[in-house]
């Protein structure tokens, strides 16, 4: 009996990384926000009393059971648009993680309200967004990659110069999300297999030539349609492949590595990225592809983040070594800058060193004068030293969030401007309203 209870507890409450659901929250809110912005000019037409469904038609247009919408009570056009603006605001808050739980719950309730007010403009992507929003609303931990979390980490950093441990959560929301994907794909696969076009290999060609959905001219679709038989069968294999996720863990452990749960799940996620990415690229089908891809983040587990980090560190040999960042812990701006760098260090390569601590300075930078350290941030990568703007430019290649701007920092003309701006900021970093601040001398700051 004890073994059974332990198995049940492990099945529902095993601790996993909350990073996947944090990324899912960001992607979900961004997707809903973008597609709601597309309706800016049609809000009153779709959802107000002056639109296509006036209050007199409510009884015949809506279901009466298990339905909730704030627009049952608010129909005035001005009020409807105000709620629309509120919806955009709370989605933005949910995306950046300000009052994360409250904003996510409010965004989900308002999303349901808009969708229940008018079913006519809805598609499959809207249903997916509602389901994912509900899962985020009830999940025990969704504040990873949020402003709320960053504030807690900052307080910890100021007190102990360490960051909080990675967020964890129970696995049951992950299992609910996985089940949603299995139901969606298997139901879709059964529907496809019940007809002839998918089995005959003509379905993809037919969809690509539909004038309402095609993004590209027909000659382009003609070329792609040559692959229709192969793509049609590949879609069926992909969708029914999600049945493999139902294999019990006790059985999967005996399977070869290629059939292990992590390998199967990663292969399905890769297949889904190709499947939905291709639909998004070739066809105009609303929010469905983007909504589905946003949910993929929630299926990522601890091992996925660890393996990805190890793969990147292994792939780029010059990124294996630790990067020592020498900063001034007596300067508030420097402490904040170091804190932000550590938050962005997803590959765990940065090592923060307070050069005001004489012992640490002698251990890590005996060859750098303290006046030079006081003038600008220094980093040490193997035997090389970089300072100021050049140090920041070097760090940009090691922080994934900064990868998009890293090449821009080498454009002719940018480095001189960057060095001037950095020098100006560094010079005034200790300035107070009444002159220059004195450095704090505590070695633990």
C-alpha cells in the first residue's frame, strides 16, 4: 500500500522545473495579445451592442449552459472598447510577469468573455488559447521569467550575493498539458484517416491550393504540392505518434534509448515545430499554429534545459571556460548590472567577483590595477582580459538573450560610440545629488 501511495504521489506531485510553464506563459500571452491587436478596428463590430449580434439575438446566438462572459452585463460600445484595452493591458502584464498570477487569471477570464460574446470569428487557435490559459491559471507555479521573480532574486542578491534556486512545481499541470496535446493530435489524426484524401496523399496539395488559405501564388504552391503524398503520410505518422507518449514509464525504461520517453517527446516536439511552422509559413489559418507552438514550451522538462545547455557548451569549444566578471559591489548601478548579467546567464558560465574584496582581487585579477578596475567593468576569459564596452560586447556572445544584438556591436562606428557612452556612464555611476558618493568598504557588499 505504501508503494502504491508513493507511486501516486510521484505521478502527480514529482517536482519538475517551472521554467517551461514560465516560457509558455510568455508565449501564450504574446500570441493572444498579437491576434487581439489584429481586431482593433473590429472590436465594436464583433462584441458591442452596435455590432453583428445585438442583445435581442443573445438568446438565439449563445449557448445557455456553462457560459460566462462579462459582456452579458456590458454591451455599451464605449465600455466594450474599454474592456478590450484592459484585456490588452493584462495580457502585457502576464507576458512580462507583473502581478503574474493576478494578471494571468484576469487575462484568461477576459479571453473567455470575448470568445463567448461572439463565436463567429473564432477558430481552432482560439480554443487552444483558452485551454492553455486555463491551465496557466490553475498551475501552482507560473512566475518563472517574470518581473515578480526578478524582484525576489534581487532582494536575495542584495542580501547574500547569490540568486534564488530555480523554480520548481508539481508535475500534474505538465501531465494535463500533455494530455491536451494527445487528445488534439489523435482526434485530428482519426478525422483525417476517416476520409480518403489523406490516405491517397492528395490532402496537402488540396489545402495549399485553397484560395482563402494560401499565402503564396499558385505557381509556388504547385511546386510544393509535388511532395503532397510524402507530406500527407508524414502528418498522419506525426499525429498518431503522440500515442507513444502513453507508454508507461515502467515499460519505456526497458526500451532502447531512441524509444525512451525523452527521445520520443523531443522527436514529437521537433516534428510539431516543422508541422506547425510549415502551416504558418504557407497558409493563413489564424492563430492555430502559433498557439500550438506556444504550448510546446510547457512540455519542456529539467533535462531538456540541462541537455541544451550542455550541447551549446560542447558545440562551441570557446564557450566552455568560465568567465570571471570583476565588478564594484559598493556601487548600486554595478550591483544591478551584475545581477542582470547573472539572470541572463542561462549557460552558467559567469562568475561574479567583487574587486573591492582584496583577497578575491588578488586571486582573480592580480595583474589589473584597482584604478583600472574602478574605471570600468573587466572580464577574464581564459588568459584574455576585456574591459568596458569591449567586455560587454564579448559577453553578448555568451548570453542568449543578447545574441540578436551581438553582431550589431561590431558594425563600423558602433564601437567608438559604445565606448564613449560606457565611459560617460562609468564616470557618473557614483554621482549623488550633492556631489560624488563615497564607496562603501564592507567586503561583503
